[in-house]
């Protein structure tokens, strides 16, 4: 099990889904967030959920990012580093339930030389699937103060980041729409 904590980001508005995607049934769990939490709890000693409120029907360690009405991963990262004392944190979103254990392992094992290491495939960079080092907090604080919330901008502000390329793009399906959800459920059923 990994010593660094894992934080699942689950504070978004799910506007494209039309309902709270974290509460949709998934795999062998009653909700997507519970599926992610159980899956990641098998890999990490400490797993947290970053959220605006406790809306979950199971016991989990929460990091509340409710200091502002703004829903953004930048606010979540600021709350995470304010809450935790760890040097590094593995970040993943609730809506990427298919990320492989081997991918997580490679990201963590290659994180020592970087302030941020994130996943990418042949099509897209996945800014919220990777390891973030506490050294990035002054940049996060500055960007939040300036009301800048783009994670890509944050990553480009650091002088020491790395994008690790993975060939399996299906693992990074982002469950944003009903179609994405159906596709992810179909793929996850083939994993079980």
C-alpha cells in the first residue's frame, strides 16, 4: 500500500450530466464515489474525498472545500494542502473510475523528481490524475487570489512537471455525460 494519501475530487457541479454523477450507481457499488473510494482504499493507506458537503451514504474521510461557493479543482487543491501535512498527494477525480492500478503505480514511482507528474494518453493530458507536491502551494494560493482556476495554467507555472504517457486511453474516460457513463459502465463490466 502507498504511504502517500490519495484524494478523490468530488466537489463539482455535474452540470453536463444533469444530476450528481458521484451518486450514480457504478460497478459493484451503490454509487460512483463509493466505487472509487473502495477501489483506491485497496491501494492507499489513507484515502480522502474532497467535496463541498457530505452527501455520501458510507463512512469516508472528507476534506471540505466549502470556504467559497466556487467549485474548482484549484480550490480543492488549496483545501487539500491546507488540510493535509503530507509532502505529496495522489489526486484523482470521482469521474475517472477506470484508471488502472498499474498507471497509479507508475505515476507514484516516478514522482520523486517532479513537483507535479500527471497522466496523458495519445489524445489528451489528464491534469487531475497524478501526484502533486506541496511545493506547488504558493502558486496555488497566488492563482486562487487572482481568481484563476485553470489547472493547466497551474501546472505550466511550475518549473518542474512531467507528463507520463499511457497507451490505454479507455482508462481515462471521464464520466461527464450520460453517454460517457454508459460507456464507462460497459467497460467496467468487462473488468469484473
